[in-house]
C-alpha cells in the first residue's frame, strides 16, 4: 500500500514537472531548429552552420519573448517594457530549450568527426523524435487520450518528417 502511494506521488511530481515544460513552446523551438538544419545541411563550414543555427534559435526565442511582452502591455500590464521582457524571456524559454537538443546532437556528430550533412541529418532525426514526444506531452496536458492522443503525436512527428523530406529534396 505504501509502495502504491509512493508510486502515485512520484507520477504526480513527474506530471507537474512535465506540465511546466509548455510543450507548445518546445514544439516551436524544435520546428525552427529542424527547418534551419534542413536548409543548412549543404554548408561546408560546419562552424558557420552551427553558429547560424544557434543564432536563428536565439533570435526566434527572443522574438517570441518580445511579442509576448508587447502583448502583456496591450493586455493592461503597465510595468516597464524591460521588466515585461525579462519575465517574457523566462516564459518563452521552452522555445529555446525545445530547439537545443537537435543543435547539440548536430554539434556532437561534428565534434566526433562526422560530415556536415550527416550531422545535420542526425539533428533532424532527433527533431522527429522530439516532435513526437512534445506532441504526446501536449495531448496529455490537454487531457486527450486514446486514438486522439495517438493522432496528435503522429501529426507532430509528421511535421518533423516533413523537415527530413525537405532536407532530402534540397540536397
């Protein structure tokens, strides 16, 4: 009985941690990084590609934070824009964190001596897996179960697969 309560408590703590991830932001970040990697995989200078991909992700995250801060102002939050922007960068952090794993995998493959195209493709496949996971997490948080949760997870994974297809078509 005690084991069941502990197990339930652990599941509840995990559910609360997962809920704090804001999977919609994570999906945005993963999509941006995946699309960036798909378009950049023909670059020969790996460092420039990674710097560019990291720059795109950072700019995308900051633009989300900026528009969120502006929206808060329009909704009646009369704090100074700088204060709203600081709060919004934290609020929109999942956008950055969602796109970081594919970038790190790509960098890891390059550091290990892999070719640029192979490294970008590895990052893209990580994006597919992340998209499926983030899609499932979003469905779970929305209370979606059964075949509808499977459909939402599949759709998110398909978005990742479209980026792999884009990469293949372009290169």
